[in-house]
C-alpha cells in the first residue's frame, strides 16, 4: 500500500473532514484560540483580540466563514468526538483581475500538534484544492507564508505551490522595532505562493488534486 493510501486510511480513522456551519461557533472559538496560542505569528489576529470577542461576534464569524465565497473545512473526531484536529478556509479573493483566471486564497491553516506529520494536512489541503476549483470556480489557489516558516514552505512546495516573487511586510511581526521599516534590515516578510487548479481534478503521488 502506498504512503498516501496508508495516510488517508489513518486519517479516516482519527478524523472526519466536514464543512464548518454557523452552529459550530463555539468549536470555532476554541480552535481559533488554540491556533493563536500555538502559532501567534501565523495569523493576522492576536490572541488577546480574539479573547475579547463576544458570543455574538463568534456567531457572526462562523456564519461568514461558512457562506458565500467562503468554505471552511474542519477536521474533528466525527460523531461523539467534536475535538477539532485541523482547519482550513478557502475564499475567493475579493478583487479579481478582469479576464484573468479566477483566484482563491487559502486562509486559517492549522493542524493540532498531535496530528502533524501524519497526513491530516495533506487530506485537508487536497479537499481545499478540490472545493476551490469545483465549487468556487477558482483556477489558481494562493496563500501567504512567513519567510522563516521553513516547514510550511517545504510542505507547500511538495504539493505543487511555487513562489510568485511577491511579498509584503509580515503584519504580525511584533518583534521588530518601530523604525525597522525605515531601516529595511530586520522586517520579516510574508511570501506569496500559488498553484494552478486544473479542471479535471486528477490525483498526484501524494493524493492531492493536480
């Protein structure tokens, strides 16, 4: 049995990938706080800001992340085990270049520490690529990654993403001095990566759509 088949079989036993719905707002709050505590530089929101959100705001957030041009994938334990193992959100970019392929963006990527390196990230990414193309009509999927996040960069490179050459100052780099933007030598960057999504969603060697 191939690694991809073995990994998919293992993931199916420990996690069930489904869509986030608005009624999942309490699960969303729990996993979001976990994400921000575990990887504070990976997201635009701070843990303290997320903790200040009211129940109503979390309900609104869950509704937004599960409607319109947004699809949020949630990996939990299935019936009887609602503990969230991972999360990925796909959304159409708000601004689309006229006459250019439709673009979607990958957001809120997270796999709980106990499930890293075991195939869950691959399964989530494969489903994210599929729904971006089949349901959102996107031909390109892009994402942003911190320049120092070598593990994430290697993961995306293995699965068909490439660097576009574009970058921007990383918004949550709170370690830099206030005048770093002028100095130009310590500002960390968020790098843009992308991959094409073919009309026919074939599977690559790792089990991901290509």
